C-alpha cells in the first residue's frame, strides 16, 4: 500500500502563487509516475501535471507556462508550483501515484482563487 498526503492549499488572490506538496509513503517502487489532478467545482477530475522517476514531465495544455511539477525522489515528495493563479484554478488538487498495476490517490488539498 501507498499513502499520499497533500498539503499547501488555501485561499489565494488571483495573480498570486502557491506551491502544493504531496508526500508519499509505504511500498513505493523505484519506477513510478506521480501526478496532480484538479477537480474543479461541478467538474470531473482532470490531469494537470505528471512526473515520472526518470525526470520526464507532462502538462495539460491549459496550465503550460504557469504550473511546474517537480519531485524529490529521495524523499518521495512531489511539488506543484502554480504561478499567476486564475479563478479557473480553483478546486481540489489530488495527488496520484501509479506503479506496476496499482494506482493510489490522496485525499486532496483545496485551492480557492479569489478575484
């Protein structure tokens, strides 16, 4: 089993910045993919950024240039730096980890962007 705990959410004014963290613990394999997903109000959960253990990253087109995902592999922590926050960035950000045939989710951290 893998446990994922997100932190760093809050209420931020539009144009501001925020850094989210996801700490992973448990039975983590050396090769895996971690990701951040956003569930905006009344919308389905959508991928915003992925980071694998080899340094590869993937971003949703809508966040390119404003979101930066990074990982501290040794500490099993993933970060998401969000710049120039917009009201459409509001929602719950979930951490996800996929390894072999298993997938795990955190409980999410809420972000509210006020205009």
